[in-house]
């Protein structure tokens, strides 16, 4: 991840639940677009003030959707070219049911081809 130090960034997903093809930025990173999931993410200090201000204004209801719709379009969010982590199949407190997460890896592989 040496290349992230040379990039002006807000978010770095070490894994993401992707929903569209991702554009490669360099050998290590893709631009984050329509990415969900917070199980493995780093926040740059520069984005905290933005998030805290929007939270205080009541703009954040579901955090991963907020990041997808507000922060990612700013163009400073990236996804690791290697899927570093994934979610296990387990109970989702968001969906209130058991969830099979096995699709995340195959979807990611399809979106980075």
C-alpha cells in the first residue's frame, strides 16, 4: 500500500461489497464506486470533519450508503486491488436475518477484471 501515501484519499477499502466495475488507478488500487460494506475500511483524517459535520446535520442514516452516495463521488476513495478480508456468513443486524456473504468475493473478482 505504498502507493496510497502518494494519493490524496478519503477512504481505503481493504475489501468492499462492489456493485459495478471498478476502474484501476495503479497496480494496487481501484477507484471506489458504488461500494458498500464497512468490515475492512480505513478513513483518512481529512474526511472526519466532513463526516462529523454531515452527521450533526442529520444527513447520515446508514453509514455505508452515505459513504457510497456522498464521499465516494468526491473521487478520493479507493479499493485495494487484492481482496484482503471478507465477511463471514452470519446474522445481519441491518437485515435482521442470516445472510450468505459468499457472493462478495466472486462479485469483486468480476468487477476488477
